[in-house]
C-alpha cells in the first residue's frame, strides 16, 4: 500500500497525544490504581508517568512532591523500565548503579522504588506505574505479584479509555468527538491564542464505495488506514501534533494560527496520492484542504467545524488545492439554500 509507514507507531503517537491532554476523570482513575499499589506494597509514595520521545510527564503523584511534573527522559528514573519494557523492583536505590547518583536517591526522597511499564497489547510502552518510599524495603513475592497485576489492570483501563468514543475504529486516530472536546478545552483557557482548524480530504467517498464494490471492503479500508500516516509524513508534522480522523478519508489538525501558515503553504504543494490497491489497480488521488481561523471560546466548536467543512467542500467543488473559509460566501450559499428550501415547501403546499 504505502511504504515506510508504521501503523503501530501511528497508534502510539495518537495514544500519547490523547494521554498528554488534561482529563481529570482519567487521571483520578490512574491515581486510584497507584494508591492501591502503594497500599499493597506498604509504601507512602506513588505516581503515574507517560512518556513521549523526549520527556516524562506526571499524570498523578502522591507523597512525592520532589518529582517534577515534566522532565527530560534522560533525567528520569522510569526510563529504565520504559526502555527495557520490564518491571523494576529496587529495594535501595543508593545501592543500584542505575539510581545511586539520581537526585531523588541522593536527597532521600526515593530510596525504595518500584516501576511497572504500562504496555499496550501492541507492545509499546506509554509510561509507568510507580511506588516509592524514603527508606529501604523488601516486598515479598505476593506483594510484587499483586503490584504487577495492578499495573496490568491500569493498562487495560487506559486502553478502554482510549478506545471508548474517542478513537476512530479504522485508523486508531483521535476522532471527531475528541476534536470537538479539544476545541472546547482550549476555549476554556485564559489565554485565547488565535487557532486554526485545517481539514484534509484524501479521497472522493463515492469513488471509494465503487472501489469497495469491485475489490471488497477490506482492500479499501487498508487504503483508508494509510492516508493518515502518509499525510503526517508529507506535512512533516511533529510527533506531538495530533492528527484527527473526523470522517472516512478525511483528517483534521487543530493548531496555533502562526504554525498553520507553514502547513497551509505545504498543503498547497502536496503531491497526489498514488495508491496501489491491488496488483492490477493503481489510483491517483488529489488532496483538498479547507481551513478556518478562529479565536477559541468565541464561537461554538460545532460551528467552527461546520465552517471548516464548508471551506473544504468549496475547495473540492472548485478543484482548488487549498481554500480558507469565506464568511460572506458562506452566508450567501446558506441564504440561497434557505430560499430554495422555502420555494420547495411553497410548491408542495396546497
């Protein structure tokens, strides 16, 4: 289909993008797992981390204020569990070569330390569930087994949370509902920085339906799954920038307006997609882009999304690679539509 793309890596980046966002209910649930683990191990401190490619982030912490909420991976004790994909039970960090020179060990905040990787079914590690204590401890086999079991349950919870109503089932990317929620979230922030919603259309869906009639649904779904990673690759999106799947073959970006200028210029020169669906079927697809600039918190997110879709459809209709939302043109089209609807209703009336 498309070369050089890693489906699991795409899912990992999508999962991390969602986990890094604030979600009080989710983080509170992770905290409950951590607190239960600390009780079982008979220790005071506990915390939950997630990792991207550069930093460790704390999603919950108890009785360990010395741990920064964000730190480079190289400065993190948990990096060893994440890199090895194995649990670590360290009775005394001062006697362990990995931790003896770490600040948390030197200042006595973390002497006993246990970490279990939060590993998905696909095999990638999102973070760790950890417990700690300011004095040496030696948990027994049953405590260790129960600690690892709780970490496994926390993984199961995270995967369920990630999938439930927030993820597009076909691509594994954040879906339209999550996009709207994220627009609501940034609208509540005190500093309303200008933002831009960019929408991309990678395939004419009637054409996709015709292809599915000839080739079968699985072949077309395989093609649709490849669009997201390919779009991210061609736009050179940072790993920290979420790509949303808001409809089959359609994707969205919610970004700062200043950065949007760079991506819009790239979108103007995106090459056509050449997809090999089967040995005897090659198709060329053109990417269309519509975007709308807005100030979070001023307009309803659903209306902003409608405006973005309006711009995208106009780009497709005019066969222009990129078009911004035109408020005056949109109002005229809506007025014309209402006029036609009223006329139709009048003709139907006795």
